[in-house]
C-alpha cells in the first residue's frame, strides 16, 4: 500500500500445508535493498529459492552498475525470472514495493509466470486476496502519512486474515520512508 512518499508491505505469519499449521513465524517479506522489498506468497520452498535467485541477480547488477536497482527495473527482472520457468513455474505470487527516483512509491504484483499488474494505491496476493481487496478498498485513502499508513494496512490485514482459514497467526508490517524503515509484528487470530 502506498502513502505520501512512503509505502508499507505486510504479510501474515502462518506457514501451512492445507489445514495443518507447520510454523507460526514464517517470513514472507524479503529486503532487496533499503528502499526495495518483495513479498512472496505461495509455496515456501519456491519462495525461498526465488528469493535467493533474485538476491544473486541484484548483487550482480550492483557489481556491474555500482548502484541499486530501481523498483521498476527489479519488477522487470522478477517478471523475466518467472517467465523463464513458465513450463514448470515457481508457485509464487510476488508483491514488489519500493521507492524510486524522487522517492516516488512503486508497487506491483504478478502471477506465477510473471505477468505484471501495476497499481497506484495497493496490490494484494495470496490465499486471502479476495478479502484483502475489499478491506483495502474500504480503508485506503491517498497521501497517507507513515503512521496512518501503518494503521490502515494493519487493520486491512487483520480484518482479511480473520476471514481466511489458511492465513493468520499475526502479521508482519514494514513501513518504508525516504529516511527510515519501521518494522513491526502484529498479534492476531491464533487458530
């Protein structure tokens, strides 16, 4: 979700195999650099493998270009990596959020073969995406300050995972501004 020169990215913390909970502190949000994050919903092993490949590619880019990737460039990289495996895809739905030039927020999501969906307000992914759309549409306001953005994305996440039996066990929220990164854990439904 985007705010005024900032963005927030959030996920639940449950790792499960259908209705069986395996872990309650699973990380789905990964840092690429200080102003760029990726959330990977889907199969845990594919998410971890994809994250490792993306970090490797970003490190090669840093060595060659001597700068960090812009969010738009990173989104194209993720799309290309996913499309390479289109006949045996990674079962992941990435959500990319970053601050670009002039600290403009950038968000996008894509399907498992890399088809991008760009937005100016919010994007969602994962098993609770239907209820997330409704909660985000009703709570989102343009140009929110970081603290209001945190409260909005937290309430949308908690309201949505309460309606999805495959999500839950609290949340993980990261709010990024041009000068700081705030990371918080949320307590939520624990069943």
